[in-house]
C-alpha cells in the first residue's frame, strides 16, 4: 500500500513538472513524445482519481488535457473552415 501511494505521488509530481515545462522550440518528434507523455499522465491520474475523487486531481487532468490539445493542434494543424 505504501509503495502504491509513492507511485501515485510520483506520477502526480511528474505531471506537475510536465505542466510547468516550456513547450517552445520543440521538434515534431519532441511534440509527439510530449503528447504521449501527457496522455500517460492523464490516464495514470484518472486511475488515482477513480479511487479518491479528489477535485485537485480533476483540475490537474483538465490542465494537462488543455496542454495536450495545444500540442496536438500544433502537430496536426488547424482544420480549415469550409
């Protein structure tokens, strides 16, 4: 149980560090890796949230999702309006 809590806190801390990191001057492969890492954090935090229902975790997931969407827009480009 203690090991599980340490792993949970570790992924939350890594996600906070990821959120604070700068995303400028990234190559395409860096953006792809950042998008995958954000997805890993979101899914990991979601598993913790299912058990605890902590609103702070939900807010962290929302912020990470917003950052992931920005990265993916930069990767895929904006869809053109018809």
